[in-house]
C-alpha cells in the first residue's frame, strides 16, 4: 500500500477491466476497493459480512432478494448503500459506473454463494493498483 494520498480518479484511470476491483487502500482488516462496472454482475451473497457501496460516477442499481421478496435500489453518483450480510444481491449498471466498496480483506467479489460466474465478471479478492 502507498504511504501517499491516492486520487481515486487517477487510480481508476490505471485500468479498464469491468467488474474487477482494485484495492486502493486498507483500513485495519478491511479493503477499500474501486471498480468500473457496466452490465450485470452475478446474483450472490456474503454470508458473514455486510457490503458497502459508494457510487463515484454514474449510477448503480442493486437488486436484492430477501424474505420480503425482490426489490432494486438505485444509487446515483454520491450515494451509499449497505447490503446486509446474507442478502442475495446483484449489482448492475446499464450505462456504466465507478464504485468504491468497503469490505473485509479476502472477501470474494462473487460472495460465498453465487450463480455461475459469467466471463465478464472477475471472481477475485481484489487486485493491487498498477504501480502501487
């Protein structure tokens, strides 16, 4: 990790891959991850941790499935949302977005339970930023 400030717009400019989060920083045992997204992710759930989303640019939709049924929350630029642990969810962005996620280090981008992972989704615990 860098001991210098990280400008998120500059960090986002270092990669083009979609649904492939980069670790921008670590806070205690948590990763601060950034990603570029477009299209649909995969339905998945994190059994032991909540997942925090902040939309840096664009708009992100998060479909949720729980005991109450299915619904979608729409997050414009600047909005935050926390998906509670154990709740199935599927992020998507028809026009593309840049997002920041905050979650425990080692958390898989496709959760503990998921559907088949399509080729455009990177099943990872996060990649390092280029040159950091």
